[in-house]
C-alpha cells in the first residue's frame, strides 16, 4: 500500500509541475530566428514587456485599441468603438482624451447645422513632428481631422477633394504625413493604391504598385478566350494595402494582408516601386512555416522596422538590409499575450503594440541582447563599422547562435581588407554571398603579393615552350 501511495504521490507532483514546464518551454520557443537552412534557432528576446496600458491606467472606458502613434514624448491611442483618441505621456500616465473637437478658445466646434463636431469611428492616427500636428483618420465621418499637437484644438478638417478621381471612397483608415507635408492614407479594400494628398488637401495621385500573383490557369483561359468571352470574365484587381509608415528618408513602408499579393511588405520609392532590401537568408515574409498577416509596420531612424503579425501575435524585427534580427511575442491566454494585435509604433527605443480585443497597449523595452543587436544595426547604418563590430561581439557573448552578429563582424573585417578573418566569420554566419566577396579579395591579394613569382613562372613556361618548338623544328629540318 505504501508503495502505491508513493507512486500516486509522484504522479500528482509530476502533473502539478508539468504545466509550468510546458509554459516555460513555450515561452522559450517564442523567441527565435531562422538559420541558413530555414530551421528555427532559439534566441534571447530583443525586447521584454515592461508596462501595460489598459483601463486601469485611464479615467475613461475603453472599447478597443485600433491604432497607435508616438512622438513629442507622448503615445496616441485610437479607440474606434468609443470614437476617442487617448493620450499618454512618457511615464505612461494618462494625459487627456479627445472625442468632441474644440477650437482655440476651448469651445466645442459646431457644424453648419449647429451640431457638435466629434470623432466618428476613427481608425488611424499620426503625429507630424515637423508641424507639431496630429492627423486622425476619422473613418466613420469620411474625413481627416488635424489637431494642434500642444493643446489638441482643431486646426482643420480635410474632406474629399473635388479633384479626386477613381472609384476609391474617401474613407481614410491609416494615415501618415511626410516632411514635405504631403498626406498619405490607405482605404481598406481600395485597389487603386495609397491615396496621396497635397498639404492643402487637394488630390495628388494614387501611389504604390502592389502586384498580384499570376494565376497560370486564369492566364491560360484568358489567352484562348474569344473577344466576346473576355469582358464577361472576372477582372484581376491590384491587392489593397492595409497599413503604412514612413522612414526618415521619405520612403514609405507598407503592408498588405491580401493573399493574392506577390509581396507582403513594401518600401516604396517616389515612383511607387517596391525597393525593399532583402539581403538576408530568406525574403522579408515572417515565418517560414506559417502564413503571416502583417497588420502594421513601424520603422525607427536607423532603418530597423518591426512587423506585427495578426495570425500569430509575433513581432518580427528586420534591419535596413532586410536581415532578420529577432522574433518575439505570441497569441495566447497568458499575461502579456495577444488576442487580436492591431498596431505597433516606435516610442524612442521602445516599442508600443496594441491589442484590439484585450483593449490594451504593451510597452516593450530592450533587453541587454536587444541593446547589443540593435546597437550594432544602428552603428552599421550610420557607418560606424568598428563600434558595430564590438556590439556584434557583445551580442555573441549573450547569444552564440546569433548568425547576424557573425556576419556583422565579417563585414567589418571585409571593409578592413582582412579577408581571412572575414571569411572565418562569414563561414560561421553561413553567408555565402559575402564569403565569396572575401574569398575573391583574398585571392586577388595573394596574386598581388606573388605577382613576381607568377610572372617568372609564366615566362619560364613560355620560354620552355618556345625552346621546345625550336628544338622540334630544328630536329625535323
């Protein structure tokens, strides 16, 4: 009996501990990168959650969190259901909530019919630091609301311009403004592209090329169809963009969740062409085993951009060259997990990500590994090669599986023409492209160092050949 009691007690202890072990394993597995062969490699997370903004942080009720923007030492959160913009300071303390629009005298603005002007189901927000203005995509009212960035009074309303062409509705969903004060916004399911407005609110153009995938079967049938059949066949429209951001050079980053699109992430030049750099092992497409749906993108001032995936709740970090830095976060039921991710923004060196269902915003701060990894990316972007290599070495001390650090050190040695060390680190990082460059450099350097010997050997061979021919013809004669 005692023997069976001990067995039962052991089983109870194992079952009690097992869920904790499983949860810990799942937590570890949520921080990873991919190697050259597409295998997941465990990694230290680059960011960790340090604060949660929710109803407990506010004096107003929350129904959702649909978008986030940051700037001027503040965080701007959009609640589409409550038709509010909620503002927090750099200590994550509630500042104010904007729903009814007020003028410079702090009086509620009235429309021509004498009704109060208020936000109506807004979906996007952007802080324009140059002019200290807040742009709100007031989707339900089909307009753009521009507020003063200091006291939040209404500066102007932008409605559908008279010169706007096309069939796209004027229903701004996500919005940004560049340093030339041009306004860009996306309309959900709008297939004509990103809408560009001038500062005055007049229509400029549709912007961005989002190419659909080629369906060979449809292409075949359209080729053999008659002229009478072709007008009756289903048309292929360009996939719609769902969110956008802008970098310090004026290039627009955009995402799409349309499965018919060739690409999911875009870096659009002034012509609207996708010039996203993809120098990593794989394309910038998130997970290799899961079909991701990127709901938002945020980019900082040294080219590192974060992609928020709605399907898995993961955040993917890429550097300017499109090399994967880190993956962290997940959907789930634990504290800090996502249910329905909706937006992401940089807040200095921190990240703020919102969840529509949980009605909260998570604030992430860099870990020691994140400081080293992103610091190396920042220094490399700014041309500080030696500092980048030192930070890459620090990242390796914390995470020996971090291939990108080996590659970063190899690039430093390559720029110093130390080809042997460069080849060594590129081999450790499995970067064949840069390894080939280092090998070519090493070979050319060897040729230069032994040019006299090589030339002597060539001359001796040529002399030997001439002498041999001379002997041959002389003997024959």
